[in-house]
C-alpha cells in the first residue's frame, strides 16, 4: 500500500532502525498536552464500554468554543475521515480544487466517480480573484484549505466571503479546511466559523491533530448550518467512529488554553527564524503563515537528509510541484537548528 503523507516514522524506522527527527508532519512540537495525557489515562479505565456514538459531550464542548449549536457539529476519526464522508454523502459530479493541495481531497472525490476540476494557483501560490470565474452551476462542490497545505498561504478574507457568496448562488457546497487556522498570527481574521449561519452551503473542517499533537488519536470535526445533512453524514460512517479515548482527549484539549497559547507563541517566534535560515542556504522559501514552510531545493534532499536522521515531506506528489519541493514543520529552536545544520551539510557537499 502506498498512501504518501507526512509523519511516516514507521517506514523510516523499518529502513534505518532508529527514530527520525520528523519535520514531515505538521503537528505541535510541544508534544501531547499533559492534560490530554491525563484524560486518556482516566478514560482507559472505561474502555470496556462502547463510546458515545453521538459524541454528545465533545460536540457540546466544540460548540461552546466555536459559538455554534451542538447540532451543527459532526465529529469524526480525523479530518480525513470527514473529507471522505463528505464525498460519500454528496457524491458530487464535479468538484473544484485549488492546487497544490492536500491529496486526500482528490482521492476521496475520485472514489465516488467525481471529476476534480483543477485550478492551478499562480507562482506566488496565493489564490486570486480569477478563481471566482471557475465557480459556476456546473460545480457541485468546492474544497479550499485556509491556510493552504502545503504552501501555508492564506486566502484574503474578502475573497473568501465572495467565494462563499458565489458558491451559494450557484448551488455548490463549500468545504473549507481550517485545520491549520489556529497557527496563524490572527486566526480570528481568517476563520469562517462565525459565518456558517449566513451560508447554509458552507462546512468548516478542523481537527485536534495539529495544534494539540493528537495525530495518533484521530479526532476531527465538521461545522455547518445544515443540521439535516450533517445527520445524514453521521449515518454514512461506521458505528462508534470516534473512540472514547479520543472524545475525552478532545474535551480536555479544549479546556487547555495555556497549552494552545504556548504552541502559538512558539510558532510565531520560530517560523520567521526558520524561513530566514532556509533562505540563507539559498533555498526558495514560500512565505507561509502557518506552522510549516514550503521550499524549493536545487538538489534532491530526501535520501541525504534521511541518512542524517531528518525526515522531510517531499512534495513530489502534489500537483504543480515536483521532487525538488519540500515542506518542513516549524519545530523548537533546537530542532530547527539541527535541520539547518543537516541541510547545510547536504547543500555544500
């Protein structure tokens, strides 16, 4: 099986016999919050019971945090699970993607016979108003990631609102992936959660994977005003799709405001430092705004960096990029300095 994503530490350990310094997965460099560890330990004593199939307590906690009603929240086993559920429920004929973007969008769409309509972004990787010309009555679904993965670029708020307005007028659903919005310097400026009641066609996707370092627990959620359609989507998944451990971990994470503030502060301090260091090595760096950076190298880096114990995310499988493009997470100062040292060795060989 070959499902290329970041964070494949198991393949690295199988090949090299040791754990890598993993820059390929865009998760919190501070590890899992202690509050989440404690919640999982407590919940472990109750795993003889089935989890709540409707995630009632977790949905209430998410709804309170996001300012929506619990009926407007659907939980799933990670964001990818919900992307596939959207495709399975809507079964669109044509869906609009701005590329490069997360590969699971196209994979989920193609699994239901949908034709992805691919809109290549300009060399700046910033979505422009030209995108509005692609939205018409022949499009059933629009998927956008803000900030985008793998570029880290944001969509200007006014353009995003215009996309929501035009998609609604054309009868297209809009799935907005905000899994990295919490890493922005001003997340409140870019999130569209507050607009879901204005656009019944809008869904907001988010997950606990990135900000809270909970990749192994698999927990994501979808917010939308169309509660009837969310109920249909909830029935399209297997029963008990979200484990009891994941539900309790999510509730604990939402209560841990201090941890989230610490992660944001670290990323805000280290992202510009890392970008400057990468540029200092002569690499072309896209000015990303999230907790990762996309850069272009003059030479292949995968194997020489692996030999030095560092795992990068090759972007060869992203449309519009090639094997000389790489995405790296923003980690701690010490980790970032180790990354730069290893890159300097490779680039000066």
